[in-house]
C-alpha cells in the first residue's frame, strides 16, 4: 500500500507520481486533497489529487519541489512506499451542469489542482474553457491533460515564449468579453496567491462567480489545530474542512499572504539541514 508505481519529471523540479491507493482512488472527487508523511521523522504535507485511475487503484500527484519534504518526495523511486497517505480530504468542488460556460484558470503548479475540476465540469456536460499560465514555455505542465479536459485551451506565458505574451488575467478578461459575462457560469482560478487575487479582481466588475483554492499551511487537516485558518466574508474558516475552495471575492488575501510567510525562516533552515545530510550521504557512498 502507498507504493509509488510510476514517476515522471515533467518540468524543472516538477514531479508526477502515481501512488497505489485503491480506497482513495474510489472515493476521490474533484477538489479533494490528501495528506502524506514520508517516514517517522517527516512532517505531514497536503497535495491535491491531480488524477485517479480507479481500475488500477492509483492516485496521481503533481508537485513542485519547493522545500525539504517535497524535495525528499521527488527523490523517492518507483517501488518505495510512503508511511502515511490519508484522504480524500477537503470539500469537493460543487459540480453541476450550468447554463453558462465554465472557465478554469491554472497558474504554474496550480494547473495540477485545476485539472480534476476541469475534467469533472466537462464530464457533467459543461463547455469548459481552460487558461494555463507560466513564466515561460518550459514551465508549463499537463498541457495534454488540460487539452483532453477542456473544449478550448488557451495559454499565456509572461515572456511570450508560447501562447499569449502576458498574464492569464489578460486572457481571462478577453474570454469573458468574448463570451459575454452573463454567459459565464463560473470561473475557477488556482495558482500562486497573487495570481488568484488578480483573477478575482478581473472577474469582480463582471459579477462572475469565482472560486479559488487556498493553500494555507496545514498540520492535522482535520479542523483541530487551526493552522489553516483563513478569513472569508469576514468569518474565520478552516481551509482543510471548510475548503480548500472558497468564493474568491470574499477571501482576505492580505492575511493569507502574511500567514504563508510565518515559517519562512524554519523552512529555510530545514532545507539547509537536508542539503547538508544529502551531501554527507553522498560522501559516504563515494568513499
Ligand atoms: P517548505 O520549505 O516546508 O515550505 C515551502 C512552502 O510550502 C511554504 O512557504 C508554504 O507556502 C508551503 N507549505 C509548507 N508546509 C506546508 C503545509 N504543511 N501545508 C501547506 N503548505 C505548506 N503543492 C504542489 O506542488 N502540488 C499540489 O497539488 C499541491 N496541493 C496543495 C493542496 C492544498 C490543499 C494545500 C494547502 C497545499 C498544496 N500544495 C501543493 C502545496 C504543498 O503542500 C507545499 O508545497 C508543501 O507542503 C511544501 O513542503 P516542503 O517541506 O517541501 O516545503
Ligand atoms: Fe489544522 Fe486545518 S490543518 S485545522
Ligand atoms: Mg516543510
């Protein structure tokens, strides 16, 4: 159980791994995430279920190595197993057949959590327009998956190396104008906090419902510890049980940004220790 059955490197420090987890694969719904722990000494981290294969009983995770635990996970090989793999967690996305078009926007690694939502919206009979963005072409991930899960896929790169030269928000604005705001049923925007905030600013004047998926630090992911608290519509919510998806027009993004920076020094120190340990490990092997 919890064995890595396939592994691909799909971008700079971006990994796609398939884990054997038949129970989670069966129960998963778009918008769910899992919590994993690599070994007894490790911390628990949340990752979105990017895809599932019920026949094989596997769950696909797509993640970027940004710190100690994600680096360690990226270094694991096929055949190795994770100590804990808990899920599906979080409220699933509200999926229904809408009168209007659904627009799914994914920025950077945010394409991974957007993918199952686009797929489920399309399976429910909606017309899905997806917009993917990254700093440059080589940082775009899951283009083929997104093509399959959308009726139309538009791409934006900050440096103009592929698709529209500019931000996903430029494309989002053009699509809303082209379709007519009254014909847009829903916008789902997932990615870095500044990108989600900019998407909400773009859709607000049009009065288009906009859902974002928040990524606060999570510790227990059962609503007990309070680590993941966010303010939405002036109320305190726990992203792990009340979310992670919320109405983007009501999210206090300033507070979320501040809370995400809280452990920056500890995260840097953990990474330095990890790099040190890896160097020692390599030296032992070489000598
Ligand atoms: P660290 O150096 O410890 O931290 C780097 C940054 O990662 C932090 O500044 C913080 O922003 C974030 N982070 C660290 N620990 C946690 C934690 N316990 N909970 C939440 N965020 C944390 N990333 C992906 O690449 N792919 C995904 O599909 C994905 N899905 C997510 C779904 C949810 C619901 C949430 C809350 C986060 C998701 N993330 C995803 C972010 C991922 O959890 C972090 O990148 C990961 O925890 C980093 O851990 P680290 O030890 O490698 O890095
Ligand atoms: Fe503890 Fe959400 S992670 S309450
Ligand atoms: Mg960490």
